[in-house]
């Protein structure tokens, strides 16, 4: 199952912007020195850039569990971030994106469970996102109503990861990001 090429291109551009903005592992919470963080809403931060024009709400997980062959293992991972993007010049309005801090297993998907509602994200490299804008909207709606989101994925090395994100402050953060990039 492939994604439309326009979404793939938009994701790659957004991924570059996020990587540039999130140089540390706790980027979502600790980038107060960054000039593009414009708000913090409980567990979520809001960032805004002008060139290209984009805004996003982002959070780091509150809990991470890594397992291999049914056993908890210690692994080295990069930034683990759950984000929602707005980029008016590219007609991106509320794109959900997840990076697990490692390359996902080829052809795998990421399961996102939001207070009992399950969704699927498609992967490429270290990034995952829904298949369509309609799926983005369903996930954002569930995130606004939910208490937490748990993302389960498989790395290219066969490790299963389970990252839990608090959704406290998500609604305020995503609405702030959307308002700033209308």
C-alpha cells in the first residue's frame, strides 16, 4: 500500500523541518531556547516557522517500552515525537506524523491506540503517518477526546516499541498551531 506522492513529498519536507527544530531527545519539552517555540500546553508544545510557513503541535512520550522476543530490552533511539502539522503553502492542514527514533521495519505499519480507538499509520524510514487526510481528521478528533495515545511499532532490527503520549493539552496546542497557520 503506497501513499499519494504529494503526501510523501510534504512529509519529507516537514520531516526535515522537524529534524532541524528538534536537535535533542526531549525537544518537545525542552526547546525553550528555540526562537520558534510559541506556546506550551501541558504535555504539548507549539512551534511556528516562517520559511516555509508551518506550525506544529508536538509531544514526547511519557512512557516507552522496548521488547524483543517477548523480553524488555534497552535500545538506543533518537527523538520520539508525535506531531500534528499545518503548512498552508503546501495545503497541509492537520497532518499527523510520528517518528519512533529508529528506522521502521520495511513494509510495516504503526498501530495507534487512542483511548481504545485504533488507527494505522504507514511507514517510510523513521517516519509514520496516516494514509489520507480523512484519516488525519479521524485521529485528531480521537486525540482531542482521548486521555493518551499509545503507538506500537516494529524496528528494522525486530524490536517492538510501545510509546505512550499524554493527550493533556493536545486540543489547545493543535488549535493554537492551526490558528497560527491559517
